[in-house]
C-alpha cells in the first residue's frame, strides 16, 4: 500500500512538471508562429537494439513489456519527425531525460536534429543508458509488471505551435537482477549448491541440487536448469539443501556486496561468497522463478531469504515461500510463473515491533531451499529463470505541496492576520531535509519587527520565517502554518507573499508559491496587553495596574474612548498613564500610532474568592464607519482566599478560689476572611488541671462575619497553689495552619480552704448491743494552704459514736484518717447513717461531711421465725431450743450463728450446737439450728421466786451480704423447792444466801480472769460439758468475746449504791513474780495533748495516735 501511494504522488508530480514545461513550450511556439509547416514531433522511443535487445515481460493480457536490469547498459534511440509539406529543411533541438517516478530528473542527453524537410524528414539518435537504480514492481497475484524509470524525449522548435506531440514518455521497469540458471557459479554471480542443517549452522556438504540431465531442450531459458534429484532417481530424504546465490573467488575479499561462507568454501575448497541483499537500500522486492514438478507431503522447495545461523523454524532467520503455494504444474516441461513478495510474510511475524520497516532493515542472503523429511520422495521440482524485481532507495526527493490560499490571493485591512496552511508530502524514500522560507515583497513589513511567523508540526520550537522540518520521514505528510500580519496603519497597496521549500542539504528549491496580498482601507483598533489572561491577583479592597496598549491599526486617523466593564458588581477601573494620572478621553491617534496605558482596577471590599473578568472596550465616536480590529481586551483577576480572624474574650483577668467550682469564660471567634473557614482550637497552660476548652474546633463559619462562641472552662481545681496562671488559647485555620490568632487570660488563684471527707462503706451487718467497734474516715485537705480541721459527728438515733475532736496540721493534698468508735443500742434495727464532719480552722465557713451507712439488725435477707418459749423445771438433762433460719436472698448465703445470752446467762449456760454455728443456705433453703441450755440443779433450787423468766438472743449473720437476723428466745425456770419458812429462817437463810452469793461472785471473778487470759491467748472453748466444774464461763465468754481494743478508761466515779466488792478468798501464797516494767507513755507532742484529750487517755492511746498520724 505504501508503494502504491508513492506512485500516485510521483505521477502527480510528473504531471505538474509536464504541465509547466508545456506552458513554456506553448509560450515559445506562440512567439514563433511557425504554423503547421513547423510541426516537429517525437515519433518513437526504442529501448535496446538487435544485438542487445531489452528483456521482455509478457503481461497477463499478452502484451509485451520491455524491461531492463540495474547496472546493465542499453541503447536508447529517439526518432524525431517533421510534419507538413515544407521544402526547406530545418533543425530542432531534442532532449532525452530519465525521470524518477517521484519527480526528479536523473540523467539528460541533448542534441539537434539534422535539417528535416516536411512530411518525409525524420532523424534518429541513440544514446547508451546504464540505469544505476532499480524501479520495478511485480504483482505477485497477477504477475503484472509495472513501475519503472521514465524516458522522456522532447523536441523544442520555437516556431512550433502544435505542442501536443512535442513530448513523448515511456516507462521502463528496471529489475534488480536475473539468472538463467545454466549451472554452478564461477567467478561471476550465480548459484552454489550446499547442504546445511535445519537447526542452523554452516554448510556440511554440496547437497542434492544439480543441473545433471538438463539442456537447452528441456530448459525454459538458457541451456540448463536446476533440479534437486538425479535423473531417474528420487530426491533424498532428510535433506536441507540450499541453492545459494553467490560466486567463487581466489581471494578472501568478496567485495562490498557479499560475504564469505567459510563452511561452503571448505566444501568446494575454494573461497565461496554469498551475495548479500541489503534491505535498507530498497523499499520493496519480489522474486520470480519458473518451475514444474511436485514434492510429497512434508517436503518443500522454497524461495528463501536467510540470515545466519539460518534456523528453518525461525522466520527471523529463514524467511521462505513454498513453491507449491503458486500451484506449479506437475507436467514435465510445463513451466509455471511463480513469484513471491517476502515483505508480506515478514510483516506477519507477531513479535515484530515495527513490521512496516522493509524486511527489518536487515542484511539477507537468498536463493532456493530444498527441505525433506524421512517419508516418501519423488522426482521433485525443476526450477529456471530466476529474476529479482524491486525499488531502490534514492537520496533525492520531491515534495507535494497543497495550500489553502484563495486563487485570487488575500485581501486584508491593516493589522489583519492572514493564515496559510500547507500540507507537505515527502515523495522520497528517505527522510527529507526540508527548509521552509517565507517573505513578503514589501521589505518594510519585515523590519524592524518580523510580520511573518511559521508554525510547523515537525519543529514546534522555531517560529520565525525560516524553519527546518525535522524528521520528515519518507511518505510522510505534515502541516505547516504560515502567518502574515499586515502592519498597523499600512496604506492601501498590493504585495506578493512568497513561500519557498528548499532541500536544506544542497539548497535546491523543491517548491514555491507566490500569493497576491492586497491591503484595504479601514478604521481599526488594537487593544492588547503583555499580561497573561490572568492579569493580576487582588485581595478585597486592593488596587492593581493592568498595562495595555491602544493602537490605531487602521489607515485613517481616529479618536477612541475606553470603558471597563466587570463581571462582578462594585468593582471599578480607570484609565491612567504611566505616572498614575487619569487620562482624559477621547484619545486621538493617527494611523499606526500607539500609546501605552494602564487600567487601575480596584476590587470590591467584600469580594469573595474566585475569578473576576473585565472587558476593556474601545469605541470610536468620530469614525464614519464600523470599527474593526481588536476593540475589546478581556482579562481576568483572581481574588485569592483571604484568611483572617478575630479572637476575643469577655474578660482576660480573673481571680477565684481553688475550690473545684468551675467557671466558664466565653470566647468569641469571628471569621473576618472572605471565604468559609473552620478553625481548630488549642489550649496552652502550665497546669493542665486548671482549665479545659469545651470544643476542639469551630463549625464552618461564613465569610466576613461568621461567628463561633467558645467556652473556656476554669476548673479551679482543689489544692491548686495560690498565684497567677496564664492561659493561652490558639485558633488555627484548618486549611492553612499558618493562619491563626491567640489570646491570653490571666487567672489569679486565691488562698483557699477546702476539705473532703470520704464516704465509707460499712460492708457488714451489725448486731445491736455488741461491744464498740472502730471505723476510719479519710480526711483530705483540698485547700491550697496547710490547715487543721475540727471533727464532729452527726449521730443517728440508736447509735453511739465518738471521734477525736481535731486533726493534725495537713498540707494541701495530705490525708488523715479519723477514727470513729461506734456501737448500737440494743433493739436498734434498720439502716443508720453516720455523718463525720470536718471544719477548717483557716476558714470555719468551710466544712465537709462524709457518711457511712450501717445496716443494723435484719434486712430480711435472712429470716428466723418466732420460737416457742421453753420451760425448765429440772436440771437432770440438757435442754434444747430449735429455731429455723431461711435464705430469702437471690443467691446462696454463708451464715454464721452468734449468741447474746442476755439475762439468761446469769442462770445457765447457753450455747449453739457446734454443728450449727456455720453453714451455707441455698436460695429459699431453711436450716434448723439447735441451742443447748445447761442449768445447775442448785440454780433451780435457789430461785428466789417460783417461776423466773429470762431471755437470750440468737443472731444469724450473713457473710455474703450485709444482713443479720435475730430471734429472742424466752426461757422460764421453775423453782424445784417451794419457799415456805419463818421470817427468822428466811433471814437466816438470806444471810446464808448472801454468803453463798459473795463466794460465788468471788469465784466468778477468778474464773472470768482465767477466761480472759484464755481469750487473749487465742484459746477457743467450744463446749463445756460440766456446768459444775466451769460455773458461768459461757456467760463470761459471751460477755467479753466482742472486745476488740483496749477499754476506755472511765472518767466518772462508780455509781452510788454500788455494792462493795467482797474480799478475795485467801490463797496459798506463791512466789511473787518479778514486777513487770510499767509501759512508759510516749512523750507528749510539742504542741500539747490533742484537743479534748486527758493525760489518762494519752497514756493509754498516745502511741496509737502517733502511729495514725504518721508521727510515731
């Protein structure tokens, strides 16, 4: 397809050249006016002669086409005749030219005819022509031969006015080479047989190709032809035999067009040279042979182009075409035309990066190839008449230039712009070095400023009037734009615009255009500016100067008015000169005159970000007609984002107490910029506990007046030292963190008294009537100065509680544990809340109370139903009472049973069965608990009344939750002997009883002391089996088991009327133990006894006080 397009271009150029010559001849003939008597014509062009005729090609229609071979000389004869009946002989000049189809003259011969008489006069002249390039195209589908170099003969007689027969042309195809295939090559180019390997490599033998058994009688041309089998035999199997195009030489130098084949030279024992086909020197080629015969399946005879090592299955190394694709005749001597275009097969290789490059630009070797496998064989193929056609690359080139100018030329007013587009085609076979030059005939238009500009696709960086087209490849068409500006104020005139295309390598002209240009009369103006379309950037309310030039580009004088119109309201613009003075309007300018001015633009003070455009328009109120040219200057002004803000506080000097009571300082942030903005907020402070910002960022704020209210919370934390604290609030723009503002607030912390008393959790249930217990309450100085605190209690009904009245000095943040002694009045039940209050001595108005909630008695999570009273009238056996304990909680409970023997302990021993003292009750489960009562017979005997009722209490304490249920048990004792005596007896009996009671009391004291010693020693007495041996030990144990600390030293005298203590009975003296060293009381603190303490208390509890206050 490429070669066809080239040929069309070549034909077009040739026709253009012929037309130009015809015009010249016509002009000369018209001047001579010789008429029909002087009609010279080119009659014939003959290629070859009898002794050396041109080769003939039979076209598909049977016509004979003469053709030649490159580098072979031939005679060309031109016959010129003179028509008419003139009797006076005249001579005429004759020219014979060889034209390349792309349009350039390759060779020229000239001569004069002899003097010819009309009608019978003719003259024939011969020249020898040796074509040095090939130009022939063989259609491999139809075997039609076309193309060729053009022989053009012309006769140029000045008086000849009949010019249609003065020129004659004849195209002669020029083939590359041919071979009659008459035998093995000698020192001249021919064919050399050789056996190679299908896997690649050099020749290993002579192979099977031979001319044996052939002669001129059975050959198509010449005296012999090639075959790959011996006469009467089949061709060999497993053969890979080439018929290499080449020659032998006696030296190792094969010359520039061939390469030595070392292996083939070894086979023939003479230097063998392979002829090379340099595809980079051609643009196409076709091979032709004539053949007959056949090969079996799997075998082939091909035309081959190959490159070492020549592997058969690699088309990059062996490009071959099986002759059977051309359907050769199998009949003996029935020669068939077979032709192949290797570029067709080459372009089908899928791995090629650029298949359009002819045969890859590689160097190839060529010839015939016989390939056979191990299967059956036959006689094979007979091949003759080898011809190679093609087109050589030439350095010369011509151009097709197609421009869009009007036939009559251009017409334009002053300052007009003329645009000429030319599509230029390189008709050559190589990249063309083309230079484009343009000028106008009025030299004043070219100076001092160049009015012409060239814009070329192939040189985008050069825009003057002389531009080189770079990389102008063969067959390429490129566009060139030429722009001519008519000078402002140019007078009415007519000029020529010339455009010339040169061969940049040698300066030869390849084409030229000359276009008329007329300048018309007109009022016109030019407004332009050297600023970009975006002329300036202005913040709201700013002003800027936009430079511009006003020029009268017409060829008549004019007065101009200027006005600016903006796309947004409230923008203003005024025309000023270089000094800033406002220019009075209108402005008078002569033709071609110009003036440099500025447009002073002031933006709207509330302008929002974006682009604002303006039109600066020029009008001419004095012009008689329309105003042409560029009368409007359009530019844009960018309004950038203005980011600014205002951050204020209602107050920036604040004082207050560090009492934990927060204060809020309102802040206001206003967006004073021209776009919506959002700000982040940051707080900087020395003490991070002092304050907090209640928001980290503002919402999106409207332009100019968007407002955000910000809360700064002053926590006034407890214990913060007095002094001045500086807080810094920073607002930063989220889109640009370099934009921001800060504000400082100074906070003065005053001397502050504050105290905290922590609540305590009494995580157990308490039994009323138990001995006093202790609980510690934590007191913390939350002020910012050292302080002491007066302690007081808020005691609920049913509770008895005491506390030390004053704390030690506590520094800020220091804690102290106040010890509260408490107990509950018997019969108290429910939830009791104790309040412990600490009051500052620094500021008595400051106090705090901590509470503890005590669960006393039953919370109904354990339940003991009422128990039937028991009556005892005998001491012969143990007595028992049973009670039921029920779990009414939502989970299982661990239960511990406890006993308060009450007044029953004065008469009997009361104990809980050891198996029932601790147990676990599931949800809803009940358990029987047995209480054992042991009473002495003497007790019943000595009752002072017939029936004595006493009580004791049994407690069920939950160890899972805070609860304790109780049951009051009633026992009635019946005296065993009735009281029936006289008064004296009674008195005597009473005295005896008194003595007995005194003795019993003394025994109780001794036994009690022993019991206390056992308790302190960690001894546990589970059961006493013999009441008589142990007396009231159970009663004593119940009495003293709840003692948890040293007893409080009584400060009051014994109550009046208390019975005197009986003297202790004498005992056997034992060696007196060494007196124990009296425990010395700790030294009294320097500030004295704790407030409210006595010395006796200090001696008993001073060491404990020191330890609790960290002063031990």
